[in-house]
C-alpha cells in the first residue's frame, strides 16, 4: 500500500489547485509527427483522481511504430481528427497544470496539434515527473515510467497505452506531490508556450488504404526566447561510459531527427548548458555526421571534444547525474 504522505503540516498555499495528468502516443518524435491517442486524468489540488478520459486520434498519415503503441491504420481510420476532439481535450486541460513524464515532449506534440487546428491549448504551466523525482531525490535506477511506478508500488498493465500510462503516472504523482508538500519542496513548474503560427498544406485525407504523410510547412514553432543561464558550474568534459553531469556544456551540429529545440529543451530541463559554439570548455558535441566539415565538428576534432550521435545523447539524457556540491570544508 502506498504511504499517505498527508501530514499535519499545512498544504503549501503556492501549489496549484488542479492537475491534468497527460499521456500521448505518437507516430514518432519529429516535428511533423502526429498524436494517435491521448489520455487525461484530472486530479484535484492534492492529487486525488476526479475523472479520466481517453481517445484515439486519426493522424492523417502512417501510424508509425505500431509495435510500440499497437495502433494500426485500420484501428485509426475511423477515429476522430485532432480538430474534432480539441474542444473536449481543452475542457480536460483548462485551468490545470499539465503533468507528464518527460513533459516537454508531450507538451510539444500537443501544442503542435492545437496549432494545426488553429487553436490554443488552455494550459499555462507544465510539471515533468522526471524533474519532480529528481527534486525529491527518489532512489530510482533510471527515469523510466516503469521505475517510478515500481518505486511507489503502482502496477503497469499495458505499457505504451495512453490510458494506462496516464493512470500509472497519476497514481505515482499523488505520493510524489504529498512528499513534496510535506518536505516543503518547490514544484518544478515550467511555462507552456503555445505555438504562434502554422503553415498548413491543403487538407490531407483521413488515413486508410492510401495512408500518406501529411506535408506541413515549417512555420514558426515557438516564440524565440533567450534561455536562462545554466545554474550549475561546468564539471568538464563528458567521459565515455559515464553519465552526463548537470552543468555540462553541450553543442549540436547538423540535422537531427527530433526537433532541435525539443532536444535543447530536454537538455536544459536535465540541467545541461546549451552551447552555441564549440570551444575548449565544451563538454560534448552531438552530431549525426561526425565526418562533416562544419565549423563545430572541425573545432571538436581540434580540441579533442567528445562526440556522440543523437541516439546516444537521447540515452544519456535519461540519467543525468546531479551537479556536484562543493563543500566549504
């Protein structure tokens, strides 16, 4: 049984008044990928479940990794389009903090779908349960949802099914929330910035026997903004076989399969510093083409800067070591 972390201590007045625990399954990770299913568990201020909702979504294209989410074109061909469920989705999100595991990904996918539908999601803040588990110092072997669930004794019944993943996360979030409240932990809330533009090609038919990729323009993905400075000192270069450490300076070069800004957001949320160029202080260069003649690759070779590809970086992001605290003596 999960321990009830409710204590005599007053509930923090600054905590949100409600949460929407969200999970979406998608056709992939890139900027033109689509949502194929979505689930929302609405929770009250103390994390108790109020209700839940689930829907399939016709992505208007190939469903992608069926072996992961199990949703084939035949299953999705009669599902509603996102524009047809956007109003109901909005009702579930309205005036709540969006909670998700690796929340920057779920929010990015949701924000793009709303932009395509020429709407704006009614949510202003998000909370990543990976970030919260780090704030709480939970002794997890990694930051997978399965590990968080196991820590709190929550049983996963159908991994990568949006409704079950949202249920598992809701059940694991409640004790996390109570632990944060009793420990006076400030919740790691981040702003949700809606996309401001989307240039869409002519309408794409619902998927069917002639499933095809939607061809959307690049548009303006999110307002340009200056990132806040990394709060951690640079611990030096990345060492092969060891985890990344908070404060490391990471540079990117060349094309990435995942939207570059999404990758950068993930890195920032993990406590890394995004470097716009390569210098002797750069901890790591991420590139899918280490033989390219770009200035960053050339400098990395000259300085002996470690280089990894996007896939390896994605693995490393799952378990970034905390910044080393320097004691006074």
